[in-house]
C-alpha cells in the first residue's frame, strides 16, 4: 500500500489531488469543494497533513 495514497475529502468526501505551485511547493486539494491544505515543500508532508485531517484552514481556497 502506497504511503502517499490520498484519502477522500474530510468535508465532502470528494476526490483529492496533488497540486503544485509555481515555487514547487505542494498541497492537496479537493476536486469537488476546493478545500486544500497549506503548501508544503515536501509532497509527503502535504499528503500526511491531508490524511490526518488536521487542515489548518477549514477552507483555504481563497488563495487562488
Ligand atoms: Zn471536498
């Protein structure tokens, strides 16, 4: 089982995907409701944050 497997969105159950910013930082976003984690330098940190559902912001989609 891959350690970077993404769990469904904690808010709506939607599918999550890995996003990458222009500065190469990564975050995990929901394809349905648009909620996301903050950006991390390390992809696995972003995945872990998402999977533990300790999202710093309940909805952090205003950034984009
Ligand atoms: Zn969602």
